[in-house]
C-alpha cells in the first residue's frame, strides 16, 4: 500500500480534481525535504549512515533474490531452509496459503519492479526475458483470485510500467514491445470467469485453464469470499483497462466495489469480514482494519487518486469516519460487530493492520498514525518481529511471522510525512532483526514462533516485492533513484502504476444513483492537500510528543483506550468496565456489574459465578455493556487457560556451519531442569546413546558423558530415559519421535509427562523433537560429526564472531548447505504420558450449553473465589507475565527480576489470573474467530 508524494501540490489548492487528482491530493504524504527540519536533539542520521543502510538493504535483497534464482526458479517460491523451490503438489498442502501458487514463477513476477526501484536495471532486463520465455499462464490449477490479481497481474503491470519508462529513457529495454502487458491481458481474461455471479462479486478461486463452471475446474462451489478479496481489484483491473483500452476489466471491478458499498451496514457504515457472493449477506459480521478487510479501504482511497472518481473518496471518508468512531481505540485498533459497533468482537489484533498507519498518512490523519505505529514498534522491540496476532495487553496470540512488510510500509510513509529521523532508526532496527534472526544461508526464513526464534521453511514472494522496496526507499535520497517515484501510485503489493493512467482510456461510468450520497456531509471530506502547518503546528517535536506517552506501553502498562465521552469532553462518564480490569473485591466494580445486569453468586466449591440478566440492567446500553463484558470474560479465560501450559522450547544448532542459524521447536518436559528459569540454557555436543531407546543402562557412557544425549521415543517412560542418561553423565537429553515422517507441521507439539512417581531426582533438561526435526540433527552428525546444540527456552543470538571467521576462511568454498531446519509449528503443549507401545440461562460450569451472544438474554460464567490481589502464576505458565489492567501508568511495586534480564513486565496485581477458573469458550462467534486463518 503506497502512494508517493504529489508533485506540484499546494496546500489548500482546489481545482479540476477529475482531471489530475495526483496534483490535488497529497493526502498527507509530503517529501521529507519539505517538512520541518529534524527536531533539536533528535539525532538526525548522517548521509553516510543512510547510504550504508541503503547498501545493506541492497545486499540483503541480493542474498534473497540470488538464492531464489539459483535454488528455486522457475518454482513459485523459495524454501530457504532446504534450499529448493516450492512446487504446488510436490509439498504437503498448507491449505489456503497455497492458493497463491500457480506454477507461474510467482516470486520472479512479483519482484520485477523491485529490481528497477533498487537500480538493478540489467537484472530487470534479464528477468523480463525469463518471464516472457518461461512463464505459462494456462496451467490446470486452482488459484486465489485475490492473490493472483495483486501478485501476478499487479507484478506484470508494474513490470510493464517501469519497462516502458526505461525504454523511453533510451538505455535499457529498447527491444521491449509490451510483452508483459500482453501476458497481463491474457491473465485478466483468465480471471474474468470468477465474476460470473448475480452479485458481481467474484468467486474466491478460479482455475487458470478451465475457469469456474467447467466440469474440470474443481472450483466454483464456494459461497463466501472476504471483503478484501472482492474489494481489492480496482487498481489492477482499471490499470489493465487503461493500458489496453479494453474497458471490461475496470467495469467488473467497479461492479464488485459497488455491491460491497450497497451491502454496508447502514447504521454503522461498516462492512463485515466475509460476505456471501450470491446473496450479499454478511457471513462474518465482525469488522476491523486487519485481515479480510484491510486493502478494501486502501483501494477506495487510491482508486480516487488514480481514477479521479469522487464516489470512491466519498465512500472512503464514510468508512474512515466509522473506523475512527468505533474501531480506533488509540493506540489500539479492535474489531467490533457491524450491527453493534460499540461491542468489541475480540480482544486481540492481527499483524495485517500494521498497514493502517500508512493509509492514515495518505489520508492526512497523522496523530493516530503515529500512535498506532509506535504501539506496534514497541511490540516488535519486545518480540523482534510483529506476531501474526497479539492481545490487547500485548501477549502473543499467534506466534508466527511470515516476514510481512506492512510495518515497514507504514514506517516509510511516516518518515516521508514527518521527516523525523526516528523512523530511520526504526528502519534500522528492522534491518538488524532480519539479518540477526531470519537470515539463513539460502535466503530469509519466516519465523515459526517469535518467542523461541524457530524458523519456517518459507519465503513468500511479497517479501521481495515489498519489504526491500520500502526499506530501500526509506533510506534513499532522490538522487539515488533512476526515476521519479512521485509519478507512481503503489498497489497493495507495492507494484508501481503510473499516475498518468488517470487521463488515459477513461471508462465512462455513471454515478451510482442507487446510493443516496446526499445523506453524507460533504463538508467533512478532504478534497485538497493538507496544510503542513495543520499537520505539524509549528512544533518540530510534534511527532515525538505523540510517541512519548507510548514508549513503555508494552513493557510496563496496559493502555486503556480513551472513551469517546472523555475524548470529546475532556472528562465525563467513565468507559465501560472491561473484563481485563475487573477485580471481585472492588466495590465499585461490583456496583458496575449490578448496573449491567450482572450478578455475582458464590458457589459451594469455592468459585463464584457471574450471571447476566439483560432485563435487570439499568438501561439497554448498560445491558449491551454487560453482554460485552461477559463475552470478554469468556474469551479472556480461554486465552489464559491456553497460556498456562508450558510454552515450546528451542533446540539451536550452534556449531559450524550453522552458528545458531537453525532453530528447531521442541516440546518441553514436566520434569528435569526448567529452561525458563535458566536463561543461559544447556549447551553441549550431541551423542547417540546405546541402546538407542534409552530404556536400560547406557552401554556407551564414555561417549555420552558431559554431552547431550540423543535417543528414540518408545518402549519405556520418558522419565526412565532421563534417569538412565543422567546416570551415564549426560548434561541433557533430546527424545526423537520414532514415528517416521512426523513433523510439527502436521502434529501438535506436546509436553513430556512423568511416570507417576517423584521426579525430583531428574535434574537435567529434556526436550522432545518430532521425527522430521530430529533427523536434521542426525543428518548433521553424519555430515559434520561434531554437532553442538543449545537447549533453551528460546533461541539466543547467533555466534556472529565465529560465523564471520568461518565465512572469511571459506570465501572461495562452493560447498552448499544441506542441513536446514524443517518447518516446526509452535503450538501450546498438551500433557502426554509416554506409555510402552503395544437455554434461558447458561453457565460455563460443568457441561453448560454454549452461550449465543445474539440470542441469549442471560448468561453466566464462573470464576475461582480467590484473593484478587494474589499475583497469578508466573514463569513457565505463560509466555509473558500479565500486566496490571486499568491504569495506563504502572503501579509502584517491589519486583524480583534476574540480575541480567532485560526490562520485563512488572510483577503487579493480576486480578484476572487469580480469580479466573476453568471456563469453557462458549461463544460461537469467538470460536470462529479463533480458528480463522490470516
């Protein structure tokens, strides 16, 4: 998602916006040179440092791109851990994620215009020739319409855009005759059958060879699609129509957007996540700015900029007003229900919303952009990367990170808008983290778990298409570019489309007369460039003053969103009581519960039961707050129950030639050394024991002494294996699954249980690896003999000094790495013991009926009747310690921390952890959200 600064745009200018919109609408994105000088003491980055970082980005891109071309091309994507290409059908299915793969050299097409942005024109020319010569778009394969549009069609159009620009300059691409555009048109026609619906919304998938309705298509039976899937087509399809003069593509994309607009929830002006493509009914009625909706909003604003159609801006402004009214709870962005927008739909956020600060910059709304971006940056500083999802108190909800570029994108736009060197330092952090934690010999590997640092064998095409583009532009000066980036708008995949398309082959479109635009207040819409004095009111410390209150938001406090009443009046009614803030001993909280129709019942077993009767609430609004409170309670309880299980551990190969670059996710044990309390972990060389099952006395103790023992699962209890290797002198143990081919990709990680006896005698650490991950260590032993590993609670910094020495000593060595980490999925550990093989009111107590938030008039949940001021369980029970809900400032308490530990959450009052007991996750809507994949 991007739009470059608008040349020639003057603040306050108003003119023929239907002719040259890019001259009229900078939308807050100003070139850094035109903004206030860096604040005194802001530590402006030197030109030399910027150039050094820019060159580092180029080197990183070369590392990723060259490895794709060497090890993967013509496959769609690179598998950087195993140094090979990902070919659909030849690897285990990853579900919907694989719908982006169409056997059309996805990564190369997605990277075309990135090569030109990074001044790699020779490589671009070679890449275009390869695409023209090798890529086949007529494959019998079912692909995602959305992904194919933004990655492949967008990539071809972006490549064509820069190809004709280079040809016009006269040095490169003189042979080019629109071949990429011809391929784009061919692909466009292959996507059109997906629009064969009564609503005009496309099917989510299409067969490239047979379309949708053909008997051999193997698709066309779907009924639902996501809002972003149907609403993120207009830029590519309109550009294709403008480039070729064939209007049908733009017409189909407009029809889809018109239908979504008509189906918006009229009272809230919000749209849901999933819609029925035949009836237009909302299937999922939660609404946010993240996964499933994100780029729909983005394309409304950019469609106005590129096409000059006022209706797109009117729609965007209407939605944006609703977003800021209901979803935005600075610095958080929380999903709500479209029919009850004051009711939060979930208590966690997904990483895709990181694009939104950048969109707010384009809108010209800088303050909330700075706030949300800073909150996200604090999460990154805590976890090195942005987890796929995290809770409102900044715990990891989904631990994966597939190297998404959205945060880098927003960082680039905020720097362009503010000129604040702070954002250059943010970009520097992103570069360092990528090199330190994600870089592997054959590219950059996605993070399987940001908590442990384990990798996943994937490098998505968007990493090359977007990440390096935004990072390079962040540090590049205008003279570093071979063309003017301001002449282009970026698609959601960061592909370049020239702004001159707005006046070329315009599609004559009638105003949507079915929509009553008169209901909208035109005076609230921004038709002109924002004035820099409004964005930055004579205060060079403007951005810093907004960021400062959020500096410790993740580590030391749980921010409470300012209520709308407080925001508008400065003071007034307090916001509704949130579940995370509730304390059973607080009389004020009990009074609020009573007002919401929630009563507290003490049970004989020592627990208390919360019951809500909507009819007993003081008002309908209080009843709504009560229902939201109960829903939050149930989801919070479910979340905390999961976190009370031991988190995964890490096995990190630290010897030559790995040097810590390969991290395997391992299951913990209920006995032995608790690695979470021994931060240094256990480091040692590995040795295979005899007998391999470890179920009797070890007969090769000399080989095992002072080493980490490798053994096979089965034939006896885990604890018995641990005792035998400990007796032989081992300093740790790794149990490898004997089920051939098992992997954490397909099996849930579990926790090794004891044998029912006292296991205090076991003092060494024990970890479990599935067969696929364990074989990586065994293969490394066969290849390198001496293999050293580190057993720890999470991956440690790699041995960079030794690695650099090794690289210098083997610069001319062409040996290719063979043993890389297999994918390992991080999941909560469930206890498994190793055995020798051979209606009106609803309660969460016992086998209660599930609650229905839309129909139940009363509900109840139960909590343990404990001292609310007793801190909850810490240590191995949860990935992070909960922070004190409520006040935005940390409470002053005496806390105990390890001497060398980093800044950690304060050990503060944790009322929820102490009063919550074993609830069930009772609300169907939340179950759907929990299972939903990004």
